[in-house]
C-alpha cells in the first residue's frame, strides 16, 4: 500500500509525537523514582539518628518507619509499572508506524529484545528485589535491636 504525501506527513508527525511521549514518561519515572527514593533514604537516616537516642521510642516508632518505607516502595513500583505499560503501548504504535513508513529505528531494538540480544528482565528483577529487600533489612535491624535490649 503506497502512502500519499499527506498521509506520510501525518504519520511522521505522529511518530515524532509518540517518541516525545515516551521520553516524557521516561523522564517522569526517573524524576519521581529517584526523588522519592532519595527522600526515603534520608528519612531512614534521620529515623536512625533520632530514634536510636532512646531505645523505647525506637522500639515503638521504628515499625512505622518500616511500614512507611514499604508503602513508599510499593507506590514507586506501581508508578513505574503504570508508566512502563503506557510506554509499551506507545512503542507498539511506533512499530506500526515504522512498518508503514519503512523505518527501522525501534523495530531493530524490538527485534533485538525478541531474539534475546538485549536483556531487560534482570533490571526489573533487581528493582523488585531492591523494593522488597529494603523493608526486610530494616525489619531485621529492628529485630536485632529488639533482641539486644
């Protein structure tokens, strides 16, 4: 099917706009995730600094810190999954447009993922592990402090 100039121009504009949306969601995810995670780590540091001065306060308040960290990590992960899903929809549309226009920029990356030449699973697994391990480590620290009293 041959495209006329107007159809081609519209597809190119949609292609460019879709790439901008992908960059937008990547940027939002990175900013939100890194800012929130930095805040969580600062909160943990302040909690240790302030709460370890009095063990009884630590024993009663630190579980709230652990819960806050777990909920924050869950929120960050949900945000990441939502934006990743939106980005995947946008990439599918880009692949369709590339097929119609005869372009291959995203198609080559998609083919590399499908053939196993590019791996993305470990990064997602590492994020999940990080989000789960941080509250667990805090709980272990809490139990160590509890047992040493």
